[in-house]
C-alpha cells in the first residue's frame, strides 16, 4: 500500500471512515459541518491523490483542475449526479460510491413518508404545535388506509425492492417501472408486476420515486405525468429532487389534481419552492433518507475501503462506470 498518498476529505464524515483512511495515507479532513471554503479546498487538493467527497461537492472540470494528481474520487453517497463521471474518466480518475449500505434506512424513510402523507400526520403535528384548539371528532383529519392500495415504484433497485417488502407488510399491492424486469424470483417474492410508466401513474394510489437521477430522468414527473395520476394519489420522492418538476407539482397540489406529496429531496436543494411550504397536503423533510448513525458510519467506512483498495492497486469495491 502506498502510505504516502495524500487523501483529502472535503466535508465532515463519521469517525468510522476517518479511522480507515488514517491507515491508507496522509489524511487531511475538513472537520466542520459548514461547507469548506473554495480557496481552502483548492489548496488542499493541489497535491491530493484521493478526494473523499459528499453529495454537496460539485466534482467538475474546475474541481479536477485544482487536483492535477488526483487518482480517485470516493463519493460518500450512493447517488453521484454531483460528479461529472465523464470528465473524471477522461483524466483517468476513478469514481466510487456507497451503494447497498443505505438501502434499509432509505426504504424505512420512504415508508414513513407514505404513512405521513396518507394519514396526514404532518398536518396533525402542525395543528398541535400551533396551539389551535381541537378535540377528537369522528371526521377530524381523516386519512386513508394502505390495505389493498397500490404502490407504484419508479426504479426497482435495492431501495425499491426494500420498500416493496415494507409496503407488502402493510397490505399494499406493488407495481413497478424499471429499465429492465426484476428477476422472476424477486417478482414472485414481492408479488410485484412490471408496467409502463403511464399505467403505473394512472393506477397507483401511492407513487414512490426510487430511480437514479440522470438526463433521462430529469423532470420525469412533470405536468403531463402528474395529470395521469389519480386525484386521490400521493407522490413520494426519496431519490433526487430534479426528477420532479416542482412548479408543476405545486400546481397539481393546489388544484387537487393529486391529493398530496411527501418529499425528502428538492429540485434546487437546499432551497424549497415557497409554494410547497405554503401547502398543508405536502410533507417536507430535509434529505434524511440515509440519516441514521449506523448508515452514515457504514457509508463513510465503505468510501474509505474503496480508497484502501485503489491505493493498494486493486479494483475498488463499488466503482462507478459510464
């Protein structure tokens, strides 16, 4: 192993990752929850062979220009839309991510958002916190049950599969849309059926977005897609914000074209469309999909193990390819 390799961590990560990185080379890590200032980042990258990045880092030509010795970008996230993978590839820079370790945490959160939106739990909590007088009533803040309802999963990867299992436990039926069909044994286990996107949107009571973000999924859920959904349906997004056209979503929610939405991610994150904030039929949370102590530690550790493998001249555990 090349113990002299300089490793730069551009954002604060859990100790589980730092502990591994200290054994891999000469470590410099930004230790604040505040974003690293650009001059500081560039100064540290000048002789770095490895950059450990967060999803808030834009790894583009400007980033790579500041790091002429860079061999590896280890992203502490499963998504890598913050990285220009083609630019890295042109320069011979390996890119890795952290799939798998955040599957259960994100699926748990997606299921929580399904429950919050269909049972109007966010509205109920806001009512209590506002100090508004209330008393139990037979028709107060009625939601809908999940038993017998259809969940439509857009993107049947590991997180989509994990969400399907949770939904089945609540008595939901499952359809999905994906670039390719799931293995027959997985479909049988989940009772899931592959359908095209228009059918999924038109027939599902809850639509959950679990697909990667790319040019092909930018504004996948636009005004036309929302118009296909049931007036009683709910949209859940724990994937990436720009998959949804937020202006179109605000319009659909205001008009009653769909019943509600629950969002963990936003189109111009961390900015949230003011129209969403004004609406009671939307649950809004600040990108908490992988936010458990165990998961974030596992993400940092996987990113660090990728660094160890690359510096040892071996293939990384989770390489991103074009």
